[in-house]
């Protein structure tokens, strides 16, 4: 049975955009356009996760989150145009599981939805998607990159790319293969996208260990080389 996502935003265009992306990923969706409707659907629809905007008619996102948390531990990702630290902390203190600041990339929202759903259903350690090497941990369950014991801020697509390569050590991938397998067959971007992401990943992993490296195979593509 598909996991159900409740999208709450007074902007119907945003709801429709998120619905398209969510349903493409196999989720069932329902939308609410104000706080009162969100509270009703949180009970009747019984979603597995709620994407909740803050600026809403009738009840704002803070009030909705506070009320839901009195009755349910359903995962909540806040959608907000406010980027101040105070708003992020308040959302987390009220019980939100994550937040995304507008304007957002819909693909990043999808990545966060998957990560939060994994965490919320993570009682089974066997479900953890993680690869470990010397001084390096790439955790796709929590979307976390650990280098030398420190968490490194990494955009979802960079993390998915290094996870994919590191999960298949010493295998050479062409740029087109990486576009297909990491970005998806329906991605119409330029293969140089891969080069840009690899460059950014290298900046994070430079000189971390001599036991592995992210290598360019000239004329072919890239590989995660383990010595």
C-alpha cells in the first residue's frame, strides 16, 4: 500500500507541483489549503507524513503542528518562506521533524520526504542504507555525510551521487549512466551536471584518506576507487 502524504499550503500551485512529484515517486496525496482543513484531514486521511506550510489561513502552521502533536507522532516537514534560525528552532521544538525553506527545489523536498519516512519507520536496522570507509560514512537513510567524525552539509543529489559510487567501489560509470541511475531516466539536463557535482564532492573529501578516492577515468567517467 502506498504511503500517504498530506500537503498543506494555501498556494494551490505549490500543492499541485508537490502532488505531481510525490505521485511520480509512488506516494498517495491529499491537499489542504488552510489550517482548519489540515487538522480535519490529519485525522480522517491518516497520512504517513505531512508537508506543512507556516503561513496559512484560519490556523497557522505553528498552531496546526502544535495541535497535531497533542494527538499524533506523524512526521511533519515544515514549509516556510522564513529562513531565520528562530523559525527553524521553533518548528523543531513544536515537534516538526524537518523543514524546507521557500523557494525550494521540489527534488530536495522529495529527498527530505524519503529521509524522514525512513527515519520514522526505522526500527529495523537492516533497512539502514549506509556505506562506510576509512574516515567516511555515507548514510542515505538520514541523508548524512560524515567525514572524520564530523557531519558535512551536503545537498541531497551530491549525497546520492557519492553513495551510488561508493556502494559500487572500483566500478567505472559513464556520465550518462550516472544521470540515468542517480538523476533518473526522465532527467533532461546536461552531462556536465555530473562534473559539477563531482567537483563539489571532491572539495568535501579532499585528502581525507589514502585508502580511497573519487577518481576520474579519462574519456569514460568516474569511479570510487578503493585501494
